[in-house]
C-alpha cells in the first residue's frame, strides 16, 4: 500500500510538469528523450486544464486521455517484464500479453485520480547528458511546489519507433521495484496464472470504484 501511495504522488507530479510551455510539435522517432518528456507532459497538461470532466475525476475520460496521449510513448511490455523479473520467462506468450495488458490497466486506473489534482507545480530539468549511440537514458527532473523539492526521473529506451518510457523514479524508488515483490509473492503462491487473475480482479474493483471527491 505504501508503494502505491508513493507512486500515486509520482504520477501526479509527472503530469504536473511544464505547465507554462506551449505544445508546438508532435514527438517522432527523431525526438530526443528529454524533449519527448517535455512535449508529452505539456500536451497532457493542456488537455486536462481544458476539460472540466477530467478535473472532476471522470475516470473514463481520464483513461481515454492516458491511452491516447501517454501510452503511445511507453513500453509497457518492458515495464511488465522488469516488474516480474525472472518469473517473466515462466509465462507463456499468451500470459505475457495478458500480464502486460492488465498491468497497464492497473497503472492507469490506480493513478488516474492524479490527473484531476493538477495545480501550479513547476519543474526544473537537470542537464541532460547522453552519448549519440546510447540506447537507454535517464531524464532527471526536480518538481517544485508546496513542500520540499521532489526528484523525479524517467528511464527511457531507444526503439525502432523512437524513445519510450519504461520506468520512473520518485525519491529514489523505481516503479518496477515497487511492484516486483508483490508480483513475486503472487506467483510463488498461485503461479503465473494466479498473478493474471489477481490483476484482472484488481482492475475490476477499480473499474467499479467511485472516484474520490
């Protein structure tokens, strides 16, 4: 539960970045990883601020926004594989596809309320350093608002479709690490199929839950 609260805050902060930047172009394969983070989050910010229903916590609209404007720039298969660790190889291709879908839906629904909490936080991007031939990079930022500054980093990989985010770090804890123990415990008790069912059941619960006011 503690890890879920931490990453609920993480996603809130993630979506609060760069509120003053104008979204002027669409990310493509040539977009640098730091520019990708800036452009995608700014587009999300603009959309949220223009939609009163999202600000009220309308889950279907939030899910639709995330699917259209965030998911295309993530690699959920890589995220799921890392969260499962060695257990990933125990899953059949069909189970791997199921797990990726259910984990993606879990993350969207668990943290969807964060989008309705957008306020006036700002971000400072640390100097981005990477070699031209790097395949994996980390974009480091610090979020400023009420309270202490919050370090928030993004781990990206270079794919044939451009840079993709596959992990986030909030105050020293990576997203996939926060879920790995939970996934390992589920598999040790009930097998891979048990983890699939656990994620499906959790998503059903979140789908029928009333948004918090």
